[in-house]
């Protein structure tokens, strides 16, 4: 016995349903029509238009479109057009989250507050580091993370999460030159980091290892293994000027290395320093357990 596809009433041999008048054999109401999604689609992070100007005192010039938002450590903005609004605030929804976020940023060497910048119409804003160095832009996909040195963060899109990461191995934390605390940046979005001197970017293959002077690691992908290694001999440790440990990075993943650390820059600016790269073997004995970084 045929039934009406609209109301379920028995229709027999009739061409139309006697209850609701629907044509027999007609598709149910709404059949084949595109149904609205149960949940709104996730927000898409619009790619940034930017350029990096200068040599070793670089400026990141970012063009913002309406609705785009950035956040940066307080004091890193160089200039902005008048149509870009800014607000300094603590991240987090509850008071507890705000306080915990401020504590984490203090541990990371960053400011207590973050400054947010939003464009109501097309505009431009510039950011720069606090000492001579270069700026690197990293494109982070959703869920992709980089670990960078303390004070390395400059500015990022609002979709990027800035968090704290602890070194998993005690030895790497003590002798690795970066300390126990690193900054973890997770996408989606574009993030800009700043480090001293020039920078080298490498892409390590699975199992490939590179040894780096402690303190010269700017950042690396989360997939890279970070550890320390003994240089191999007491004579090298005492007279080599690099300390007794080297930082080891093992792939797969990308890494960034800097040619000038902030500690090196401070040391070279000390008035009492003798010229050149001379090493005093007796002085090296005092710093045997760490490099000059």
C-alpha cells in the first residue's frame, strides 16, 4: 500500500494524497536542498601582506586589512597609521587566566601585558627589535608549533597562541644556553621573531644532527629534538673558548641559528675588553662549565 511521502497517510491508487494534497511520488519537502551546517565554519586567518626592510636593524612593515588583528610585546611597535586602533591588555577570559598568562610571560622574559592592534580600514604598522639583529617571519599552519628562545617573540597574528615550553631534559636546560624556558608559538597565523646578528635557516632530515654553539639557537620546529653534548676533550673545553658542551639538534624539522647573541654583544661593549678575539687560557678555566654565551 503506497504512503504519502509528506504526511505518511495511505493514498491507495490516488495521484494526490487525500490528507495533505501532495502529489504521489513527489520528493519529501526539502529533499535535495542543501542543509545549513550544524555549526558555523571555523574562522580563516587571512594571510598577511608584509615586507622586512633594512639589514641588521630591520623593521617589519605589515599592511593590515579591515578586521585583521595583531598582538605584540609591549614596546615593540615602531609606527602605525592613525586608523589602526591599539589596546594593551592581559590575554585570557577569566581573572585567573589573565594572572597565569602574565606569570608565564614574565618567566619567558616578556612584558606583563600584550598590545593588540586592529585595523578598521587598510593601514600599515611597523615593528622592530630592541638590539641589532634580523627579523624572521614564520608561517604556522593550524596546530603547527615552533619553539624559540626567550625574548625572541616580536609580533604575531591574533590566531597564534603564545605559550611557555619547558626543556624536557635537565642537562639541556642547565648547559644548553637557552635555559629551561622556551617560548612555544602555535598556529594558525604568521609570527615574527627577532634575534641578533644574521640568521641561518636549515631543514634537518630525519636523524640528521647538527651541533651548535650554546646560546646560538634561535628556534626550531617542535619535531626537532633538543639536547646537549660533551665537546669530547678537556683540552678543547679549556682552551677552545666554547665551553665543554654543545647544543645538539636532531631532525626532522627546520631550525634557525643566529650569529650574534645578546650576551656576546654585551660582552663586546664592555670598555675594559681587550681587542680582537684573543682568549686567555687562565680566564677560560673560570668558565669551563659554560660557553661565552
